[in-house]
């Protein structure tokens, strides 16, 4: 019985993990699209901007991507106030 419960729990955890991964992938793709349209850059360049902002701000990439999709703006550079250019 315990083995079956452990297998069921593992299956649920895997499903939750995969769902979160798909959600992250979607928001990252949306943010890349925002940056590509706004700055006329490639998908690789847009991803690079997101990845650099993630590293520079010590935030997870999906968090940075969500900020871009919510505001429509590029992530701020370190030390630069929000809304500044």
C-alpha cells in the first residue's frame, strides 16, 4: 500500500512540475515576442536580454519574463530605476 501511495505521489509531483514548466515556457515566449517586436531583434537576442536580466537581478527567468509581459518594457538594467532609459 505504501509503495502505491509513493508512486501516486510521484506521478502527481511530476504532473505539477510539467505544468509549471509549460507555464514558464509560455511566459518566456511571450516576453521574447514583446522584446522582438519592440526592439526589432532576433529570438536569440531577446532570450539573451531576459537571461542577463535574470542573472543581474538574481531573479528566476520566468519572473523576469512575467514582468516584461505585464509591463511591455525591457527589464531594467542593474542600478537603473524602473521606467528610466
